């Protein structure tokens, strides 16, 4: 996902008499926040709307770069995938050494079982326990295909589609520390918690 000032999209910055010069006794943070021309960098990504309003669309620190140099916005991608009736939550991540995204999805078990019921190709999966079902390669592939069908219908670019997925039934909760009290994903903690699963997803399929 690329942002350019020429397209009226990019980081929101302010400059003027009311803007601070820096942080008290913190030169390093001041240099990171206020540049040499006096622009205060908010860390928000925004875009100008046709009516002249400024719309905040993302956070700069949520963006990350993939191996081919493309920046992606996981929060915007996650919002699209959440339109699928099969999942409750999803965490999308990537590595700077890899060229594609992977996801950890909290599924709605009843919806998944309903989706595979009566389909002969999944007959062997129906008797499985929830944990066994979510680990089954055929079910993972099915959910991945359904999620990407939703994503493509919402016009996500190919670089924004996840290539592999790990399925769980337990929600990300504030009690577990994986989300904030306002249910925002704690990305660094999720990446630590599911480090093994993320590594496995990348070893299962080759880099593009």
C-alpha cells in the first residue's frame, strides 16, 4: 500500500506558531517528532477528501515492508478480512525477508462446521474435535480460500492477500495481553506469542 503526497495521501504533519519545538529534556524524541524544518510528524496516515476534510486512515508505525520493498498496512487488510463470516479476529503479519503475508485467525467454529457440512470432500473432517479440525490442512486451505475470496471481492491487491493461515478457536483478549482494553491488537506481543506458528507457515510454502 503506497502513500504519496502527490496523491493527497501520507503522514499527517503540522507546522506553525502553535506547534511545539520539542519535548522537554528529550532531544532524541524531539528530533524524531519535529524535523529540521519545523514539521511535527504525528505518526498518523491520512488523506484529503474531495470536500477538504482530512481523514485519518492508518498509523505509520503499523506499516511494514516486505522483501520486494512493498509497504503494507495490516490494519486495513485485517478490516477487509473481518467481513468474512468464518472468523472473529485476525492478525496479519509479514517479514522483511519474505514477499508475502500470513495470518493467525480466530474462527467462528459453528460457522466453519456449517460451511463444511454436507460437502463430501470434508466428510472425514466432520467427526474431528475443534482442535483437530483447525489443524487439518484441508480445513486451513478451505478457510484461506474463503477469506481470500472475500478479500478479492473488496479489491485487495495481490500483495495484500495472505498466503498461509493458522487457525485457532481462542479469542485474543485483554486478559491474555494480546489486545488492548479497546480491543486493538498488540502486534509485537502477538508476533512473539505465535512466533513458532508464523515460522511454520513460512516454511510450508516457498517465497514468491
